[in-house]
């Protein structure tokens, strides 16, 4: 069955508001699809904000941030 929230809403946003919860688990294609299919809140994917700017150039890992803290916890429990 098609999830209408996936098709008709823009849940992945291009900037990370301060109230989003950062998750320190690298995102993969599989976990990104899991977020789209299983969760319903807004999220953002970016590099680790705690790294220095020089190390970001060499580290290709990206991490998700979630608007809903419960979704962040569910992601951590599922993918850690």
C-alpha cells in the first residue's frame, strides 16, 4: 500500500532547526528508506556538526536529525 504522507509531503528539509534532535548513527540508503517508510515527522540529513570544518572534507558520513524526539529514539534503537 502506498503511504500518502510519503508522496504528498516534504518531510526531508534542507536546513536543521535548533530544536531538531541529532542522532550520532551514520545513515545508509537502507536506513534512509526506513525513515521515509516507517516514520511520519520531519527530518534533516547532514554531516556531524561537532566536527571541525577540515575533518568534514574527509569524512563522508552523514547523520539524521529528527523533529520528534521519539522518532530519534526509535531510529537509534533500530539502527544502532
